[in-house]
């Protein structure tokens, strides 16, 4: 949805950058991470206070603990 409006994120039909999503278990962060994963982003890292809580929500993302 939001990625269609940002053609600079795409190269030859694929996303070409790594992304760090802060607050990945919140409303906006989780939706953003899910959209990036669905769009085929090569590397999505999700910063969250509780990686165990976030893991089941987004398969394919890497989780980073932060506070």
C-alpha cells in the first residue's frame, strides 16, 4: 500500500534496502513491518522491548531487543 507510492524503494521490481522498524509490536510499527515483509523486503529488522512477544506476529523478520 504505502510502498506503491515510493518508487525509489524499488529496483527492478524488488525492494533494495534493509529496514529497521522501531516499536514493531505497536499498531503502526507492526503494520509497517507486515507490509514490508509482504512486499518482499530483503531484510526487515524489528526493534521491540519483548522479542518473544513479537516473534509469532511476523514470520520472516529479525527481532532486536531494545529499551
